[in-house]
C-alpha cells in the first residue's frame, strides 16, 4: 500500500492563512557553525608496518 498524503486544509480567512504561514515559516532553523559541518577522519586505518618511512632507505638501496 502506498502512502497517501492527506489533502491540505485551506483556510477561508486571510488571517488564518497568515497564522498558519507564520507557524510554518515564521522562524529560521538554528544556525550551524562551519566547524560543525566538517567531519575529518582517516579514510583507512593507519598501518604502522606499511606506513613507516625511513628517509635514508634510498641510501641503502641505491648507494650501498
């Protein structure tokens, strides 16, 4: 069975329409800080056996 949206009630009085509009759109949502919009985390789990860097390794491989 599909979901059916009930028909909207249209108020006859312009004051009622203004009140409904104000209830729905009367205030903006709370502000979100830019710092809260960004999530940083590593793409993969660091592997100490693979990610070790020896700056002198090229000396051992090519000059030794």
